[in-house]
């Protein structure tokens, strides 16, 4: 599994990437997120109908098997 990298190095082409972020309760999370060019933010789905804007601190490139 590749090491985490700073979020500033993550692709911002609309592709989905694994990101790491901390919620308002201080809980660390790992999610699949997508960068939205229109609003300049990272978004995740919390369920099949709900999106949430997040501020990730790092991301992980896909492993060679993905």
C-alpha cells in the first residue's frame, strides 16, 4: 500500500481518491473523495444520496493492483 501524501499533491481532475480527514468530533476518517473544480472543495458521499464537504489533510495513491 502506498504511503499517504500531502493533500496538496492529490489529483484535482475529478477522479476519486482515498483521503484522510478529521471530523468535528475529532474522529479520524478514511473516505473516497472527489475534488470539485467549481467550488474548489473536496466532497464525499455519507450515504447514497448525501454529500459532505470535507477538508482532508492527506491522501493515498492507488496501489498497483487497483
